[in-house]
C-alpha cells in the first residue's frame, strides 16, 4: 500500500458496497478494489449488478433524491479483479479520461505454459470481429496499436506468474496478446478455450496498481490492490 492509501482510512466493511473495497475517496475521486465476477457498468440484461450502480448508491448514502453520483473513467472486464477508478464530478472525469493514456497501470496474471523470453514487449494492432472478439492484425489501418510489457516473476511446469505493464489500453489486450503467444491467461474461456479453463476457479488477471495525477491537486498518487493468493497457489511447486 502506497502513501496515498495510508492517508485515507477506509470505511468499516459493513458500509462498503458488496464486491468492492474502497481504497481511497475524496471530493473528486473514488478508488476501489473490484472482485472478479462484477461488471464495471451495466449491460442490456444486467443494470444493477455493477460497480457503477453500487457505488452510486454508496455516494447517495441511501438518499434516492440525492444528486451525488459516480462517473465512469475506465473499465475492467467482469472477470478481472483489481483497482478501478471513478470520478465524483464531471470535471474530474474529463481530466482523468484525457490524461488516462499517460498514467501507469500494472497488472498481474497467471498464464498457461512457459514463455521463452522472460521479459519483453508484445506489440500488435487489435481489431474486433462481428462477435466482439478481439484479434491481432499487422495492418495499422485495420486495427489499433496495442503494446503490453511483461516480466516473468515465477514459473512452474504448467503456469507462469507475470507482472504486466499495460502500455496501451485496448479491449481485452492482455488476454489476446498472451493467447496469441500460446500462453493464454489461466481461466480465460474466451481466448484460452473452455477445455483449458476447466478446474480453474477464476480468470487469473488482476489490475494491481494505477499511478495517476489527482484531477484537482495534480499530486501523483499510486493505488494498489493486493494480488489474489490464488495466483501464487497456481504457480507454487
């Protein structure tokens, strides 16, 4: 936990929204640790089982007529856990979204197999097909630039634990890049195949930290969410 989190005393667990641990809150931003399995924002079929809905309810403190709300800055996939940042006013939202590409985002993941190169950067252009699945193309006219830095922290016969620097923020970027390397993220039924995901409790992808500039003070702040113990269990000998 960094200094920016130590200064903030998290509310008692009974006051925190289900599936979310509040890491930091002030008048401009609300930073949480999201569990895997929870949507960031609603879909056509599920509008309430989301971080956005639960945090809006939290900032309204049960007062339905309250104008308090949270604003979406970025998203995590439903099955990815970790640090998720919301703004508490439109001005903070616009600043954070404008500066978002410059902020540092670090992930942890467990992938299948052993990577030949223990450190590197994966670069491709990502495009989306008709069923909303992402894939790499070589033509920059047909996709958006995606860069993923990684470092192997530990490895066993079946799995490798990686520290990942998200250098660009494309949809499903980490999952696509490692699947195309032949080392899909453990538990990834979409890009790794349902057969490989059998017996794995969850998608082994976690947003570990975000370093940003505060929208009001411009102070550099780093927020961290503890890596799930399950990741270490998968990569233990």
